[in-house]
C-alpha cells in the first residue's frame, strides 16, 4: 500500500497535528492559542463585535466562544463592554495590549504558513487552500 492510499481522515489528522505543533510553538511566547489568534484577527479587522458574531464567523459554538473570550479577557487582550444601544448585549473590544500583538502575531502565523507550505509552489498552495475551504468551511456555511 502506498502512503498516499491512507484514508483522508488519517492524513488530515496527521497534517493537523504537525501544523498545531508549529503554530502553538510560534504563539506560546505571547500566551495565545491558535483559536485565540483567530478571534483576535477578527477584532483587528473590526473591533467591537458581539460574541455571537465572532462565533458565527469562526464557525464555533457559543460555549466555545465564551471560553475563548474569557481567557483572552483574563490575559488582558480584550474586554467586554455593554452595548450602549442594547444593554442586554455586550461587545468585545481589543485592549491596547491586544492591539499591540497584531504585528508580531501575524508575523508568527505567516512564518508558520511559510514553514508548513515551503515544499509547495504557489499554485499547489492555492489549490490546497481551496480544497480545505470546500471541505471544512463551505459545507458548514451552506447548512
């Protein structure tokens, strides 16, 4: 049996393990996990979002987003503020500390992407990204 004949689940799992190791190592000095980075990245694009909007954009459930927000808030990277237009809801805002991590964290994650994809040319990288999107995101968005 060829190595490429292994089931897709196994191959994706092994690839994910490798990528997680690298990304965790790159982010660890900043006290941020990959999912926390993903949330921060959304706030760097548009600060002051509702938690449920962040959850929807990251395709994660409300319990998970609450934990992610709690940890980022405990680490002083974000803060929740009551929405002045609708006091039943809270918005999530970056702190100065959270804003200051944008450049170094994006640099580290770009390094991780480059390291992981270094064996492939730009066309293969783009094709791979498109396939992952089709498998993992587009299907969920259609549901």
